C-alpha cells in the first residue's frame, strides 16, 4: 500500500512545528501498518475553509495519476473544514480508487463525510460568531475592531489582570500630516490622480506599500473605503459596515454591505485627525463631481462580473506587472503609469483592442492547423497516448501477477486445511485474500483496452471551421460571452513589454504551450515543449509551475 501524508495548520499564530507533529504521527501509523510512504503534502497557515491551497491541490493532482493508494491525515478537518469541499475531495479520491484514512476517525466513509462535514461547518460558524462578539466588545469601549489603518500606530498595553489588551490605537504624526494634505488638496480642486502623482514622486510610502493611486485616495464612499471616506479621521469609529461571503466557485471572499441597523458607530474624538470643516468641504466636492460608476447596477451579479472584452483582466505590463486597462474607446494602457506616475512605471505605450485580439484569434485559426504543424501535433498526441497505454499495461501486468500469486496462496492454504491444520485462522486469511482478489478483478475490468486512436481524416479542416465559428460567435450577442469564456480559459496572462518604442507581446498559459508545441522544429524541441505544456496544465491545477511563454 502506497500512502500519501497530508498535514495543515490554519493561522500564523500556530507553530510551524505543528506540521511535523502531524506528519510524525502519520509516519508512525504507516510504519505499524507496513505501508510505503509515497509522498507528503502540507499547507502552512492556510484556512481549511478554502480549497485555494497548493498542498491539497497538488495531492489531488497526484491522486488522479494514481501515485498512491491511501491518503493519511491526522483528522478529516485537516483536509478541509468546508462541508462541500470535504464531499468534493472524497468524491475525487473515491473516483481514483483511493481511500482516506485519518488517525482520529479511521477509514472515511460517506457517513463521516456527512456527519463530520456538518460538525466542521458548525464549528466555523460558531468560531465566527465568537470572534464577532469579541470584536464588538472592543468597539464598545472605543478600540479598533479590525486591522490598523493609515494614520495610526498599534498600541500594545497590558490590562489590569496582566493580559494584553488589543485594539488600542494612537495617531501617527507623520502620516497624519499626509492625510490632512490630501484632504486640503482635494478640497482645493486637485484630482486624486494628480495628488497620487506628487506623493509617489516625493517617495512618500503608501498604505499598501505599492504606491499611491487614485483609488487609494478616493475609494468608495458607500463602502467607506479610501482616505477621503474614512470617518475615523474625524473621530468616528465605524464597525460592521461590510460582511464577507465566500464565492463557491473561486473560494475567495467577497464583501457585501450590511443593513444600516447592523452598523455600529462609536465616537472617539481622541483619534480625530481632520477638522470637521475640512471634512465637510471634501464631502461637498465629492457630491459635485459624483459620477454614475455602476451603469449596469440593475443587471444580475453574474452579468456585471463578466469581462467586457476578450482580454480584459489578462493583460499585464512587462515593466511593473500592473494591469493594462481601457484608457479610451479602442486603446488599452498601463494603469500604474497613468494613475501613479513615472516614478513607479514609465511604460506609456498603448495597444489597440482590435489589434491584440486579432493576434490571439489568428494564432488559433491559422498557426495551429497548417499541415506540417498538424503532423507535429498528431505525432505528439500518439506518443503521449502510447506512454499512457504503456503505463496502464504495466499496471495491468503487475495486477495480473498479484492475482496469480493470490490464487496460488489460497490453494496452498486449502491444502493445509485438508492436511489437518487449524482451519479457523487459515479461513480468515483465505477470506482476506479473496477480498483482495475481487478488488484486483474489479480494477482489471475497468481498465481500458489498448487501441490506436481513431481520428477523422479531415480533422484539420473541421478544426478550422470550428475556430471560424468561434470567431463569429464573438460578434453574436447571444453567444459572445460563452465564446469568450472558451478562449479566455486557454490564456493565463498576456504580458506587454516595451522595446525600442514598440510593444512585444508574450502569451502565458495553455494556449502558449500548444502554440509552442506546434512551432518546434526538431523532435528534441518538441519533447521539451511537450514537457513545458505538462507543467502548464499542472499550473492550472495549482501546482505553481512557471508556464512557457509564446511570443507573438
């Protein structure tokens, strides 16, 4: 039995040694069972309420390749605390014919998934309620109920009983001067963009450490974000304005506004930085320049979150790694260079949307299915298929040899019983062998038979027609978003690098690997590119490999 070990701890407050403690206990258990440890996986300081963990993703990827037979962990909540995620992990491992065994619960079954998953979900809800209750208690005495914000320092002090009291803040004089300056300049008519340019040029550190930008200053008045909307600067502590919910598709947290009745307001005049008259002047100017930034507010949430253009959110600046955003009707440019100034990025080159989209679509339609490249694709496809079939054949040979050995052992035990040996212990051994025999027969029954791929003789022409339909779908209102999702799924990033006054494009992702595979001239190069493509596919699964780039 090949076993994979998994360990996790959830916060920075816990010891890194917790991982080694968990793995040590698992190794001891595996040694007692006589199991061979194939690999170990771990996630450090990552919550079990999310699947965005490199360790668990790598474990699931290796499970699909049948690199082990058992997953061993300290308890089921180490794999996940989310009820749906526990069920998903169990289903994926069961499909790969891999058991889950934990030191706390033993072999995991559907009953454990349902019962333990529910208990873990209730634990998370209870923990959240207790945490929220404790934060509410801090706010009621005028202390911070969350992280620190720009303009203040964290104060560590001991209470009457000697315990550390949390949430105390004091004004940072240097940062307070910058805050007042921002308010005064905005009230005087300067734009957030111009203010951020000056702050970056003077080398003044921003709250995030990544440079000042217009959104850092202006923020969102409704959500209370941004320097100009932080009411703590006038001595008013606001808590529970937002709540966070996890997106079931991405696992990431999204903020939602709470009802007005749920918001807690506490006056803390000792923390005021901005005079009331200056605050009111800023609010008056904000009202005068207010724009409708949500013209699609009446649309469903999933429609508002769809990318408007084919490459929206995928284009990155090759100088600063900032996003390329729409700066006019037809052009995209570096957001950092335009919003934060030349001190952070000097790339002022732009690209037309139709030009860059045409390059991507032309690559799909014309560069992949030329006759010589199609032959390269077919050679690599058949080579990979043969490798997979050879691996399956080796597994089948091993299972058949084990099956023959079991049959021989059973015959020997039956002969021993016939010769007068004690039947009770031997019958137990025979029963265990028969169970293993049935398991091997099931595995052999579902193994696909080796055969050569059957491909349509006009596959290249069919492919060209399908891609042409895909391009046409981009212009069809009812099919546009679906077609965009197909193409965007092949692209991880498009990097735009300025060189000698022009932009060079580098494409990252699965499409880049496919194109690089077809561009290779020699068999050696094709093998190297094929290996790179495998890494890219693993990257999509979360293993963290750097994908190969394809230059357009």
